[in-house]
C-alpha cells in the first residue's frame, strides 16, 4: 500500500487492465514495460522517462526499439521525455501541478515539458482556467499535429496555445489548423528553432526537426494562426481571447486614461498596431460633462484624460459607462498609472469589475504601478481584477499589441470563411 492505495509489483498482477499507464522508470526498462502494456491491451501510455533520442546513441537505440514495438500496436503513446498531461474539467491529472487546477476553455500543447509546467503556473497566476495541457516530448507516437487536431474538435476547448519546436506530419498539421479555423478556435503559437542556433538546440532537447521557418510561417499565415515571438505575448493574447471570445472583434478603440502621458504613449502603439481611435461623439461628450467627478476642461479627446476623482473609486464605473455603451467603439482600454497597493484602490478595482459586468463591450485594463512589497497583508488591487476575469496588463504596449492580434485574427477568419463559402458555391 502507498498512501492507502493498493500497489502491485507489475502490470500483469493488477486486477483490471489500466486505461492509462504512466512510465517513470529508468530508460532501459521502458521497452519491456511498454511491451507488457501492448500485450495486456492498455489503451494509453505516458512515458515521462527521459534519456532517449535527445540524449545519446543508446537513447536513440532505445527510442528506435519503442517505435518498432508500436508498429501496428493499439495504445496511444505520449513521450518519452515529457512532463505529462491533464484533462482538468474531467479531473484527469497525470503531471505535477504547482497550484490547484482551475477548469476553463484554454488548452495548451507543448513540445517542452518544463515550459509547459512554467506556463501552467503563469496561467494560474492570471486566473486563467484550463481545459487540457499536454507535454509531447519526443513524439514517438502522438504528435503535435494530432494533438492540435484533437483540441480543434474537443468541445471544452475554445482557445489553443502551442509551443512548437518542429513539425513532422505536415498534412496533419494543415488539417488541424483548418479545423481550428473552421471551429473558431484561435491558435496562439510560439515556435522555437527559427534560427540555426535554435534548430540545433531543439534537436538536443526533444530530437525535434525544426524545418524551414519560412515554410512554417507561410502555412500558419494561410490559416490565421496567431504567431507570437515569446511566451509573454502568448499569455497576453490568450488572456484577451479567454476573457471576451467573439465579443472582441473590431479595431475601433476608446482609451480612457488617468495619465496624459500614458494616453499619448498608447495612441502611438495604436497607430503602429493598426487600431483606430475615433473621436468622441457629441453624445459621449455630453454624458461625460454631466458627471461631477470628471474635470470640466472643455471637450475630451480620444485618448480621454479623465484624471482626478473620475478615475478612481466608485466614480470610475460612471466614467467608463459612456465609452462602453457608445456604438462607435468596439472596445475600451483603461489606463491607470499609480500604485496598486494604495488605500482605496480596491474600490477602484470593484468599480472596474462593476463596469465590465454591466457591459457587452470588452474593457481591457492597463495598471502601471507598484504591485509588490507593500504593507503586510495588503494585496494589489489588480488581484481583484484577475479574480473577476478582467484582463489586466502592466504596460500599454502589451495590451494594445494583444488586442491588435485578436482583431487581426477576427478579420482574417471573417474573410477566409466568406472566401471559402464563395469557392464552395
């Protein structure tokens, strides 16, 4: 017994055939145990053990032995050299989770086990719920393309994140991208191995063949994949997609700012990213001038500098309302430049949450300021926003680039569907 659970010396002595076998054993024992799984009819095998084709000649020999065993065999095998997997809504966890899981609609597939675990922690930090996470390792059987195809068809997944080192089955990869696009499931993808140095590193990590970056990018562009350069960009983009789904679809942005400097900086980012800043209508101006908390310095622009009492505490909900209700905007961006630990900023966060929950239009928050090392027991106000599912960023550039990526995807998909409908007709 281990932790009051019955244990057996080998698979043959278990009273029932397992649905899933998890192998965490020295590499030399993996082929014979896998053979036993095949003979017993185990449906799925997860090989966490490392030291195979990514390691040395002996590892390559053992991996070739595993591949030969699987020729014509029935179990689905993930690994070797991986960190496991989890189906969080169905409470199947075959990996080490650093924090308790939260079920959601984002799925993550990664060819790097350590990075998958790190990303899981970052998702948890942002309060993003997950559906499936999969670390693939050396892909002796189940591949990245097969995993993407599964997630494109899996009903609990709405957004897919992927860390890619190389693609082996190009046709399956193309099919997966097409299925995801048809289903309206954005794929946000980071690819390593885009340079000679990166390709060499990928080969020693998971024995991946990185391939041509130009060809890979061309295929992704053909099917609207959101390609980003780093994991923080992946998280920034997925956070928006998870929060707003199809509601975040246009390019017309209203910027409400407590800082004139941040407003002008954000306007620069918008122009570079291809987002539009329509001028405030007379109706919005009239509603803002009726608010006693908003400073009356004549007409406001876009960005709208509503500094002072109108940008903090309960009054902020009233300030945001005209922007969130006006049809000339597709989304709103709130810019705050102050410590998140200041007394009373929890009321500011609550006002933002109130505005978001009352509106159909997406509201993205940028809160630049101190978040840590405050008084003991004082938590940053941004934590309240994340708990309520409000996307919050620490700089305007990150938020605006993420919003532009989502807008690009929505525009591409609308055009792609129309074009393919016309072709079918």
